C-alpha cells in the first residue's frame, strides 16, 4: 500500500513507536505532508484537529532531529531545535503528549509550557534542555523574557491551528516569538482555512511553502445541500419548523451570532414544544456537557449554539444545520455547515436570510465561489417579509457598509480562550475560564448503553489530558476509555 508507514523509511526508534500506537496506514494529511517535511521545505497545510496532523508534522520533524540526539546530561547539548505553537493549553497538552509518545524510543527530549500554571516546574524542565518545545504563545514569551527559553538554535517552527491563534488575537505575540528565531529554519503552518490573514502570515514567515490540503479549505462538501431562505426575524422559527416537518428531520444544530440570541432562541423553541438546548460561552461547563450529552443521546433535538462554543466539536452525523443568523464571518459558514454531510452522508444546511444580510450572503458567495439563490419558502400563512425580489444578493442589492461589519471580533468571548494575548493582560483581564478540553478535541459519540456522563462515577481520564491539567470531575468522564 502506498500510504503505509513502512514506505517512509522512518528510523527504527520512530517506526517502533508508530507501530505501538497501532496505526496501520497514514491518514491523507500524513501521506501528503510527511514526505515534504522530511525534505525540510516549508509547508502550509489545511487540516483540522482529528485528521492526524500532529503525527504529520512531528514524525518527520523528529526524524530530522535525530542527528542531534545524544545521551549527555548537559543542558547545553539539548537546545530547543523545534518549536510548536498552539492556541490553547488543551491543544498544547494534547500535541505534547503525542510527541512524547512518538519520541519515546529516541533520546530527544520534549516539554510543554502553557499559561495558567506555575512557571517553576516548566522552568526546571526548560533549564534541563529540551529539543522539542510545545507552547502557547503568551507563556512562551514569559519564559523567553525570564531567559528560561533560548530559541536561537531553533530549526523548525510549527504554527498549529494558526487560524485560531489569529482569531484569539495572538498575532503580535507570534510576531515577537518569530523575531527571536533564526531566519534559516523550516516553518510549518497548519490552519483549518486559508483566510487572507493566514495567507498574509504565511507570506511574511514562510519561504516558498508547499501547500497541502486534505479537504479544500474554503469549499463546502458536495454532500451538503445548501438552501438560503428569505425570512424576517419573526418568521425564522416557523421556517425552521417547516423545514424540519417537510423533510422529516429529527435533529439539527442551529447557529446564532450572539450568546444573548442563542439563549433567547433556545427558550422560544422550547416554549413551542421542541426539545432544545443552548450552547454558548456563558453556560457553565456542566450545562454545556449536559446539553451535548443530551443531544448525543437524542434527548434533545435542537442544539442552539454560537460559533465559539461549537468550535472544535466534532459531533458526527447531524442531519441538518440551520443558520438562524447569517454568520458575520463567511468562513464560519464553512465551519458551521461542515457539521453536516460528513463522511459521505448527505446533509442539509439552511441559512435564514433577512434583508439586512444581503452583504453577508455576498461574502459567502465570494468565499465558496458559488452563486447562492435566496428562495422564499411558502409558510402556512403569508410571510411578513418583503417581496422576494428584495432578497437578491447581487452586489448592487447589498447595503453599503454592513451594520455588522467588525462586530464579530467584538463578539469574541475572551473567556473562551485560555491564554489571553499579552496586550490584553495589563488592562482588561477576563474572568478565569473553565475551558472545556471537550471544545478543543473532536467529539466522539458514546455508545448508547452508557449512563449519562454527569451521572456516572468518573473513571480514570484517558491519557489525552495530562497531570499538568487538573481535570474537572465532569470533564474527566468525557475522556473515559469506553466512550
Ligand atoms: P490529530 O489530528 O493529530 O489530533 O490526531 C487525531 C487522532 O488520530 C489522535 O488520537 C492520533 O493518535 C490518531 N492518529 C494519528 N495518525 C493516525 C493513523 N495514521 N492511524 C490511526 N490513528 C491515527
């Protein structure tokens, strides 16, 4: 088979670790990226968490670092050679654990540093010397300033989940970190989408990168039927109900643009007798977990959520996604509707468009390079909205300047990010977060016969969260091995 790990001529120490992981063949991102990274070229990869991208960059990177492995106890013999940057501590911890497993039969050392933890143990580890350093940007800068981390011998830097790092506002931190690195190096950038900002970042810091895409980033799956229905705000719930009834759809995600709107819509739908739960940044971790579990078990039919709360969730086989609000950011449209029509299953994505949304729909058209027709769905009673011809999305129909322009960043809930960018630290400090590891890793459905996680006695957490992070009781249940 062409995608077998044995074709890679990995060093026996790495091949043994891979074999122990039980991987039979490479995932698509691995098959494409590993041979390129092995040549030392820069890479711009479009891949999300869950595609096997950690091994895609870390295996070739470790292979190339093997020339430096040595048994010396002197820290000077173990300078940082590879730096992996991630947006959240859960992701950093997850990636660091994987790297540790791949490197376990080598003499290469790795460590992880992230915010919200005592600096001292991290400092001790850094002072002993590590070849591979996994970090979140803010905490890394703290260590650089404290002279705990010296980066002048870095040969490889990985910007993982780069789009999320930019979303959170880490760009200035990244720029500072990159300024400490030698110019002569390999840079690997992974992002879910190639937005203009990501392209700009790549243009500034990557040299002739090879682009690798496992699923074209700004393309919507052909298995998703996309519908755009004109609807005044007051009619939107009726449109949803009609689509659900007409199509016999049992479960759906409904996306809204604000936390307030999310709660309000969930309550309205609930009052109308639909089994609904809300998922947004102001919900407690416990409430979020209960909502997810109930949706997964079919006790809840409609999950109303905001983009930030839903990010990183990989609930499979959702038959339909509704955009109650057209997203402010066209890329969120791609993310949202990517939750249906997965793995070859057909899905339905319905976007409810009010007259002021014309420009936002135009942005989506541009991004996905597809002409979108806004239809009028005949409701039982006459729609209260304007005549259909008013709903056009051609350029001339679009309002000049959108009332929503720039709103998305204001919407960003800093409590959904753990390592707040440094420029925000001095003044505004968000309340401490209970960030769900759940929201930073793919969501796997549990088997039908397990009791709800909030009822179950928590079992030993799965290895995906280390002793560095104190697992919350309810969260621990989500990492149990028998999910
Ligand atoms: P990642 O996208 O790197 O977070 O990986 C997601 C999960 O896929 C991790 O649990 C990996 O251990 C697993 N994985 C990575 N590569 C492979 C592979 N070739 N075969 C099977 N599982 C894999």
